[in-house]
C-alpha cells in the first residue's frame, strides 16, 4: 500500500524566466492557459505547483509516462486521472487504486495520496481576519461549527490561540468534505471533531482526533494532523474507498510526515508537452504578487 505526503513552499518561490517557461511546458495546454488567467502571481504559482505535484505523483508512483498523463476536472473542480493504466491480461485487478488530493493556502501547496483509501487534504494558515475583529469573524462563521467545537475554539483567552484552534477545526472539516467529494451544500454542523489532546508537531503526524457524523463516531475514518511550520496546519482525511463495499478494511499505513520538495524535485521527472511560449513569462511578470490587505492599505494612506 502506497502513501505520499508532499509539500512545496510557493510563498518563497521566485521562479526565473527559464524555470517558469519550462514549468509551463510541462503541464497540459488548458492548464497552462488556466494558470495564466490568475490575477495574482501567488495564485498562479500555487496552481502551477499543484499541477506539477500531481503529474509527479502519477509518473513516479503510478508509473505512467509524463507525456501520457491526462488530468481532467470533475464538475466540482476536483482533478482526476482521465487516462489510467490500461487493464490487460497481465494486470493485477486486486491492486488498490490511488486516491489523491491537493490543497494550497498561505505559503504552501500540498498533496496527499493513498492507495486503497479515499483521501482529502487541507492546509490552513493562521491569519488575522482582514477586515473585522476576531469576535466578529467568529460571529460570521458561527454556523460552520457545533456548540462543542466553539467551546474548544474559544477556550483560550488569547486570540491567536483561538484562531489556531479555529483553523485547525476548519482544516479537518475541509479534508473530510474533499475526501468524500461533496461541495458547498454539505452542512458542516453534521460533522464534529474531538481533537487529540497532544499538541501538533512538525516532526510527526497525529492520529488521535475523532470525528462524529450526525452524532455517531466514525470508526472507519482516520485524520492525520501536523504542522508544516508554526503557522500552517495540515489535515489529511483517510476513509474507505468508494468500492470498498462490505469488505474488511485494512488499517491505514503508519502516519506519514510531509516531505518538503524543491522546484528541482518537482521537475526532476518532467518532460515538455508543448513548445515554449515567451508570452507566458511576460504575462506572469506583470502580475502583482498578492492583493493588498485592507489593513495594509489603511496603514499606507
């Protein structure tokens, strides 16, 4: 059974012209065009890293040549492998298929993949609300958490710790929603998380957190939690595969810490799919890095 946890730090990535043009050649043309439509460089870099992470996974772990990988998007925007390995007389039908998921927020893009299980991943950076106080921000988000979860989130007297607990819960909920492939219509109060008493760590993933769905504990779901750094929480949801049916579920492999990849790692097995497009770099260089926060704008007036 395979397990992959990769992270790439987009926030500190300042691609050179040759880096960006090569990366753009190594993704599908429609994805290159989609990346070019982002207004801000931060988002374009995150999207490019996400495409390269996915293609690296399919090439390195599933064994499909880079030039034969076709990734498409579901109606909900979730990427999936549209050109899987051909099933022939020598294939092993009992070999579990891979499930993978991406998330990017803050300074990182992350990928989690698992063989034989559903997987969802979400990363959240602890940030102060841009245009409201913490109490007002929590008031706006009241419906997203249960009364028990709010009691945990607001148990500290320090706003930063409250925000850390808020984003930790949010990452857990998002990881589950992404694993089951449900969109905005899912009522987040149906799921309630009871956190592990152990503090999160950058060196290992914790699995003690439990989930209740409609007030019943879900024993078939496992949640891995870790920190990429002091400000970035990552949650990985692992559940039974769609085709598991009534089969006895094997326990997931031991928790896997995220491996931080460099740009060289991302493109180590890449091969160009299209001709070089110099306009792709010209467009990228014209983009502002990120939107100016309202608080920063007011400070500069």
